[in-house]
C-alpha cells in the first residue's frame, strides 16, 4: 500500500484493448513497513496500481487533479468525483435514505432549480417536501406560502429552530448556514430568497429542522448552562457481496444551542458521549448503538442500490464504486425513544474523526471500542478488489472437475474473469462447456501419474496454452497436478509432499518421527497407526495399535468406509467387508479408490472434532479458519453437524491452528490452501488427516459468507505464484450452524417436506443456507451426505435454535437422527 502526496507522482497510460480506459502507474510514493518505518521510494519502471483511492474535489488544486486521475481507470477505485458529487448532495441523499433505506432524516423543505434527474420522483416521505422552481426570480409568493406551511407543520414536532443552507457539490465543506427561531417567518423567507439568487442548476436551498439536544436526567443535578448536543459519526464499509458493515462510531459533544460540527469538537466514544449527556445505562447505550448500526448500514445499502442503476459514465468509470461512507447523525428523542437522524453523508470526515479517536494516547484503555481500526474493513475491501484486478484474465489449468458440489468453481471463475482450461476424465462432464479449453484425459490410473503428467504437458504445449498456474481441488488428481506443475515449471507443492499427505498412514508415521527442532514438534499431534493391505497386516496391527481404533481407507474421502472397531474380530470383519465391497473406482466414484482399497488402523482418540482451513505461501501462514464438528453416529464417522466460527477458547483455537500449520510444514506442504482435520483432546490437538486441497462440503461457502475470504481465489493466486493479501485476524460477520442430510436417514423428507426445490426456495429467501453435495437421491450402504442445511445468527445459540426449529419443521430431525444431540457440542 503506497501513499502518493502529489498527483505528479502518478500517470495514466492508455490501456490496451480497453478504449477510453487507462492504467494508473506510480513513479514515486511513500511506502510503509513493520516497526513504523516509512521510505520515499522511486519506481523505475513505474509500478501498476491495482487499486486507487483518492481525496476528491472539483475546485482548483490537487483534489481536482486526483479526481481526473481516478476517472475511467482499469483498476478498481474506491471513489470518484461523479459519485462524490451525488453523495454529498444533501437533498439527493436525504430522499435516497428516506425512500430506499428507511432511515430517519431531518424534516426538510427544499427549493430546487433544474434538479438532478435522480431527484424527479416526488416526495420521499411526509417529512421531505421538494419544490421545483421554474426560475430563480419572481418566486416570492411561492416561497412565502411554502415556508409558512412548513414552519406550521406538525412534522416539525417540538423543533424550535430551523436552518437555511445550500445543497449541492459546489457548497461541500462550506459551513454557510443560518439559524432562525421557528417563529421568524419573514427572516427565513428573506434568507431563502437571497440564497436563490446564487443557485446554479442542480442546486437547492434547504430549510430544515434543527433538533433540540436530548435532555437526559443527570445525577449531578441541573446544569446552569445550555444542554449538551451529540453528533454521531459512523463509518460503514462495503464488504464481500456488496454488504454494508458498520466499522466504528465516534461522537462529538458540544453546546446544545449551536450545531456540533466536524473539527469543532473532540472525538469520543459513544459510551462516553452519552454518559456526558446523562445516559449511562448499558442496555440503553447498546440500544442506541444498534440503531446507529442499522441506520448506517441501511444508508450505505441505499447508496449501493443507487450505484447499481448508474452507468459506468455516471459512476466515473467501469471500476468505480463507493467502498466506504461516513454518516453523520443527530440524536433525537422522537416518540420516547432515542433515534439517530441522518444529517449528511461524507467521504472522509467520519473516517478522520474515528482515526483521531483511535490516535488518542489513552486509546488502549477504551476497551472494545478501540479493538478494531475503523479502516480495517475498508482495507480488506481494497485488498479483495486488488486481488480480483490481479487475477482477471489469468489462464489456469484445472485438473479434475469434481461433482455437483463444485459447481461454484465455474460460477466464481466467470465472476473473477479467470480463463480456465480443464483436464477431465468424463468427456460429457457439464463443465466441459464452461471452460476455454477442454482436454479429455483419463486421470484415474494413478500408477501412471508420472507418465500421464508428461503426456499432459505435451498436450498443453501442443495446444499453445500460455498458463499462469495449474491447480486442483479434487482428491484423486492432487498428485498428478503436482507432477504436471513440475513438468510445466509452474508453482506448486513438491509431488513428494502431495504423495505423503495423500497417503494417510504415511502422513501419521512420518510426523511421528518429527521430534524437532523446532518445538513443539509435529510428533506431538500424530496418532499411532498401521497400514493394512492383507489379513496378516490386520492381525499384526491389532497388537500394535491400542483398541478401540478407527479403520479407514488409505486414500479415502468423505469418511466412506470409516468405522470404529473395538476388538480384533471387528477389525477382521470390517477389513473383509471393505476389500469385498469397495474394490475399484466403479464401486464408489470420487472417494479415491483409483489409488486402491488399502486401509489403515489408527488409535481412536477422544475429543471434539474440528476442521482447520489454512492458506500458506512460501511456508508462511497467511490465514486460518477453525470450525467445529458435532458428534458422529458411531460406529460410523460421517459428518453430522458443524459450527463456524469455532466455539473454542482463543488459546485452544490457537493451538489447533498451530498444530495444523506444523503438520503441513512437517509434510512439506508450503504453498496452497489445505484442510486439516483434528481432534482436541485433553492432551492437546491430535491429527486425523491432512487434505492437501481446499476444504470440501460447505467450507468454502461458509468462510466466504462469514469472513469475506474466498479460498478458491486464494488457491488460484497461490497457483499463479501470487501471495494472497488476507486479513491476519479476520472478523466473522456472524455465526453459522449446519446439519448434514443423508439419503439413508432422510429419503422421505428429501422427497417431500425437505425436497430440493423447497430447500432452494428457503435458501433464496435467506431462511437457510443450502449446500448441495450430491445430485441424486440414491441410498447405499457406503454413503456421503446429500446436502448441508445451515442457519445463521448473531450468536451460536440463536443460529442453533433456528436450525433446530427448521429441522423439526422439515422432518430432518427424528428419533434416528437427533439433531439436538448433534448440535450439543456447540453450546
């Protein structure tokens, strides 16, 4: 992230293939480094910007130059002069907030001359009156009638004063307004008429209510001076999926007989400001904060809805969007409740106020209000949009298309502008029609992976594909992908590391030998096990591995064939059944039988089960997401339920992340997105297995929903040799609790009350979150979940209760599938 202090440090150059657009190049900038170090750098050749945010203005000076630089760029921009001109028009934004956002705004009478086309839609509410003037002169009678009606209207309530001011971009930042007692009709009319003479097209004169300060009971006794007025500054940011998120609130407090404005009061927290006005009860303060949050997020939501209907020219460029917004509120006691009233929107004043609050020397003492920087969600949005800019047009080879559960890949690729080329065994796969190049190639003969990698590399070269990266998210193709990357000279983990992680018993036995340094060593997390290829191996294993134990397929997926075994006869019986029923890929496609049906016996460890999804680059941990799994239906281990974010204590969560990270490094997995399954025991985390690819089932969707981080995009970036810029400590937007549906347990419900159509309709209405994992309702002895159904909530308890009620209503809950029991770990 670079800071340019002069427009001369930047230049625009025409973008090839993009008529009318330009790339932005940086030749000089201030750079920032850990430890508070800054440097003034010069770049030869200039660096290409992948995101631009500027202070804007239409007047002479650098603001105008910055506005010109921001116009029609190929890189994303977080603001433009065109958008700022709309957002800082008080009349337009008040109508927008009242009409679309349902946000309270001051009761206003507006006289406008040749208004914006966006304003021509009638009154937004009974409290907002728009009078369109045919000219600026000869309006005395009309103005007097309108002002008189306004000042006598019931909508003003107990307001004692009104303000007369301009509205329009030309007047931004100017504090040119006059206050009058409500009774002074003549003075208000005279001022309106005087201001009308200065109006230009698309500008307005406003007469608006000035709300009296909120008089709150004060324990210190009556004040001798005027009451205190509060001005609330809220910063709200656009996050993943164009969803508004309140970032921080700061307040100004001043005399109640004059408006409180930016730069004329010291910033303080909402709690301190309200306490100074006599409101110190925690529940009441929390209620005010919640109302401010709802109103601020609704304000940005209304702005984003407006932008969605604008053309690229009206926005100032194809990539121009509002990424953050400042909303100024006054606090009123309307209807007996403290209500925030939106006064105006701004581009940077509220962010500046919140930054000043964070910069106080006492900021660490302010508690939760100072924990997160106001700009943190904005920076995350900058990084996310920058990553999309970097990846747009990249050519990636995907090996293995996967099933219906991976349909999101092709939708996301189109959204990100990725150019995908696919290698797939099935010539009729639906994804063959969704990619730039389709290469039909049998990838199921894993004994020939090295030879196949050479053949595929020749096919890629013969087709003239210029690839930026190559990756896979499909278990069967991970080793082949690593070998192919090696042949093509593309970034990837070493094939030996992929083989090691793919072979479950080898993973455990290898890590058991890693005693350090460094310490704690991966051996602390590994679990004793024995590989099984014959009945003799089983007999030997029951004497080496403590029972009860877990028997599973060496190369399996989805817990198919995994079973709890309590003694030697059960071990022999389960081994015989699996070797008889699951002999090859045709017996159960997609669970790794192309690698063979060898098994392993590992010690059963007591504890809660968790998934840790990691993003690694160059052996460094960039991000980690921990989720909790519910108890399984023993003796099977098919997943039943899950919760995200984790309910573990912070220290336990950190232990899980570090254990997963150490196990990946111990296997040589240095670059990529990995899913690590662990159990938390009384002695600490224990490894179940490493999946050296992006987490399956619902995990990518949940992490994107809660944290705004797309593991698919991160995997694609790592595959291209680009380090994803991810938040070190991402903040979840809420909680998700989900349950798996199985055909063997829910066939009747899935065919009636919880049909695919019913679940999809509930998903579309936002009542649940559906992740379809299988296409058909086919029962079988060895099954994987058909779908995941989840509910969101502000707390795990609320999400759990919603899900339980939903499952009871849909027929998913039952005596043989007790959802309440599966959710019991999430209390």
